[in-house]
C-alpha cells in the first residue's frame, strides 16, 4: 500500500478503537447499575418478608415471579419486581389502583407511588409511612399509636375446672 490514506486509516482505526472501548465501558457501567438496582430491590423484598414475619399475623409467601405476597385474613398485597431497575409493582384486592415502590437515588430512600382514594397520585417515603398506608388500605388494619401488649390475646388462658 502506498502512503496515501495511511494517516487517515490510522486515525480511523484509533477513533474506532476508542469508540469500542468507550462502548464497552458504558455497557459495563450499565450492567453494574442494573446489578446494583436488582440487589437493592432484593434487599427491599427481604425487608418486606422480615416485616411480614415480625408482625406475626401475616402469611408471607414467595411469588413465582420473584416477589412476595402478604396475606391477612381474606386480603392480600402482592409485591412483584418490574423491569431491570428497582421498581416493584404493588397490587392488592383492597387497593383502588396499582401502586409501585422504587428507590429514589437522590434521597437514597424507597418511595411509594400510589393513587389515593381521591384519585390523586401521591409519593410517600415507603418505610414506614408508605408501608402503613398500604397496610391500612390493603388489610383494613389500624396500627396503634404506641405498642401495647394485650396479655389475654397473647396467651391462651383457660380457667381450671372445678369438680365438686
């Protein structure tokens, strides 16, 4: 090959090499963001599982789609992963519309986005306000302002039988 075009070929090769390296770097960064988002979502769902077990009155089941279901009486709340990021779709038989939770990156906190009874979309910090809204609405349960222990409810009290 003559000298004609060699400089252009070298510059094109260097430019394409740089572009390929940058494309690989962007793809690796994208994959790392997705992995971090999915890990955050898995931790969020684990926190919900722990919460359900801690309440003690909820049945906690894993969902076939990688999420979980909280049951209380005849009502349920379903938390399902959605997409590649942190989004979790929330549905339930008592909710008037679908809701979702996501990790707000700037706040570094989980947020509940839902449509309230007045048909307005609200965004509320998930732990604990948003979760309380879901429990109140989805299970028709009212938490107490302060923790009280109801001894009779916790222990099966039986009166001794008297024989004459």
